[in-house]
């Protein structure tokens, strides 16, 4: 009994490899167009905040009689006001988001390093280690370059982080693929 590989989309290795390739491409675009990437990231966050704030407002108004109405209403106003601030004054939003991004990258880099040491026994684990180190360095760059380089920094840093995440995912996926049993590989090519 043979299976057609082209119709079998449930292979997690293929999915992981495709996602890794997509991340590499998106990271390259982010690095190539940093100002555009920065504005897209800032606008995307504003859209998310206004959507979440609207949902919270709708929920609060639907549940006026319940306890916590005032808190839900205040939270929805906070979300919407923050989104409006990001839309109206994008430079302030970019400066604020740059500091948040630096904090995020420092945290992500720490977690990536911890993950790398957990994967230490696997082949190609050094890619995860490299990803963690690069992410930590990028987080440090954000903190030391703020605020002068904020307009291009978010796009470049996010692009680089996504690029290295994609590379590490591709390499780990290739490692998983090479670890498959040779009889499994022969069966999947039929």
C-alpha cells in the first residue's frame, strides 16, 4: 500500500519546513524595508488594540448588570485610547513600541537560550543557540540605540529576529527529516 505524498499535508516535518522558509522570506522583507516594516508593525498593533477594545466595550455593555462592569468599561476605553494614540501620533507609538520590542527581544533571547540547552543533544541544536544569542544581541541594540534609531529599528530588528527564527526552524526540520527511518523515507517517496 503506497500513499501519495502530494496529497498528504499532515506531515509535521513538511509543515515546519514550509513555515521556516516563510519566516526566512518575511524576515528578509522586514530587513530590506525597515521603515515600512516599522509602520506596518505599529499599525497592526493599533488595529489589534482597537479590535480588542471594541470587543471589550461590547461585552461590558452587554453585561451592565454584572459586577465588574466599570472595570470592563475602563479597560475597553484604555485599549481604544491607546489604539487611537498609535493612529494619531505614530512617532510616539514607534518610540514606545521600540522600548517594548527591546524588552521582548531580551526575554525571547533568554527563552531561546534555555530551549537551546534543552535541545543540546540533538543535531543542529547550535542553530537554536545562535538564534538565542542573536535575539539577545538585537534586544541590547534596541536599548542602546533608542530613541534616535527608532523609526527604522523596529522593522530591522523584527525582520532579523524572524529571519533567524526561520533559519533555526528550517535547520531543525531538516534534522528531523534526516533522522527519519530510511524505510520511512523510501515509503514516503513512493
